[in-house]
C-alpha cells in the first residue's frame, strides 16, 4: 500500500484530501449532468417566448394546437380549432413549441 492509502485508512491529513477530491468530482458531475442542461433549456424557452408574435401557431403543454391572437406580459390569448369562438387566455409558460407562419 502507498503512503496516501495508509493515511486515508488511518484518517490522517491524506484522508481529508481524498474526501475533498471526491466532493469536487461529484460536485462537477452534478453541475454538468443536472444544473447546466436545465439552465440551457430555460434559456431556450425564454428566447422562444420572447420571439412570440401574433399569428404564430403554438403547441401547448397539454397537446392542443392553436394560433396566438393577443399577447400581454405573461399571458397570451390563443384561438383553438376552426371555430373562431374558442379563444382561451393562458400563461406563456404553458407553451411548449412555437411555429412561425410560412411566408409564401
């Protein structure tokens, strides 16, 4: 056994270094595996919602397709289906996907 292994087994100063090294390694793992992808997705959603315009087709988190007819700070009014009487206000956070109308 090496000196570092003996110190770690006995609880000496080398043991603290090994424990700190594991804490740093696991902390970095959790950062790159959990925190960073979540922030990246949140940034993508904020960019998508800030580019939202009247006339865009959207897909809601519940699976409904609709067209945006009005936008306020944190809510949108969405028209669903071919029936022009089905207009529902909803939060912007309920939008899962935005599709811009094709310019033909």
